[in-house]
C-alpha cells in the first residue's frame, strides 16, 4: 500500500498497475490520474512521482 512516491527517476522503464483506488502521477511536470485496472508506463530517465487520491495499491515492475 503506497500513499506517496516522491519525485525520482531511474534507468529502467517503469510499469505501474493500479489494483484499487485512484492515483495521481506527475510525469515530466504533467498530471495524469489513473484508477483500478489502469496501467501507466513511464519511460526511463523521466522524472515522476505518484500520490494516492484514494485507497491505493500500486505494483511497480
């Protein structure tokens, strides 16, 4: 259960699957909201963060 992931970046591509709730991503200073069943891909070396809007379970691979 994640509530907040601060701004960061990494070499790897990131895949986020939202299992429950809603989350707001900040990706390169643009806001994106996602909900249960949504998948977000974040390219390598892109600054991003995530904040729970409601009860959230987020799995990153």
